[in-house]
C-alpha cells in the first residue's frame, strides 16, 4: 500500500457505484437462529446491504448491530477482527467468525488490501506493532504510543489509507471536532479518486455530512437509507446546540421539582 498524498486535488469521477464491494447479505443456510449474534434483528436472513457509493455510513443506537457487522465483515475479508490488516495476528480467538462465515459478499472488483480500525482496540494494535519491532515508516515514522490518540488516528489515516476496503468503527472516538474535519478532508479525497472504499459505523454528525456518501440508519432491525439531516445524530445535536438550557431543564430537574409530574 502506498502513502496517501493528501495535497493532491481530488478528481471526482462520475461513474456510479462502489469501487469494490457492492453487496453484503447472508447465506441463509449458515444462519444459526437463537445464537448470538444472529439474535440481533439486523443480523438475520433479511440482511441485504447494497453499497452503491465509495463511502457507506451505518448509524444506529448501541446494540443495533453495526459494530458486530463490521467485525464479522473484517473477519470475512481476512483482516484481524480486533483491528488491523491481513498481516496482523495479535488477537487470537477474536469474535466475528460465526457471522463472518455466514456473510455473502458480492464484488464489483475484488481486492485484498484494506484495514479494520476499531477505536476501542487501537491501543492493542499500537502495542502489537511495538512488540514486532515495526519501524513505523508506513505510519508516518513515529510510534503511535508517542502520539496522542487523535494524532495516532490521523497518522494512520494519512499514511495507510489509499487503495482497498476500509472498515472503520467509530473513528471519531479519539478525534476532536477540528480533527474530524481533517479526517473528513482525507476521506473525501480518497472517495473522490475512487481508489478506496469505506464502510463506517459512526455517531458523528460531522462525518455524516460527507458529500456523496450513503447513510443507512438501523431502525428496529431494518436498514433505511437516509439523508444526514434525517439522522437522529444530526437532529439531536442541532436541537441541543440551539437551546441547551431546554435540555438542561429536563436533564437536571430536581427530584422534588413541582413541575415533574406535569
């Protein structure tokens, strides 16, 4: 994989469709009813996720299945299910195999390069690189442990993401709003050149504004394509910032508030 040159002017291609992976569904004969994670409503025989753009966002409440799906997809693509690429083997017995075996993947053009980023296990990935004596040349030349969490994330984004399929589970977790904007720029460049494909689970209303991306909201076990202004993430953030005191009155109401029962 090559270093992404973020100063290059994006070339926006008009050809529709995702560059690589274009559909995720299930082999019905491999579904195990009543066994986790198939007990999650999204992850049953009805799953049919069509990837029509280089960037696909998955949004939904915790427990809706978006992170579980990414983990299984990582396993199916040969990435380490705890985060990393095909070269990493630091997490034996990671989850994702049962659902991963059941996934049916349809390709426009099959690729093997890519990366699975899990915000919650990024520290483990950084430690693994230290233990195997990585020079970190492919990651900007500096150990992730010598950088803040946000700096490490951006170093990974800027240096390791170019061609291939990238699965990102809540990448905003370590990024300030300003750094989310930096990441948004990197994401837009790579998506515009159509050399990379991203499937991203996120709660960030900033990232959801990416032009040309597809957003699927997971609601009651169903996938519904929405615009970013339709997402609860956007609407709640907008309403809160417009009138935080209104939310405060409800959130901080004293137990003996006489208005409580009204």
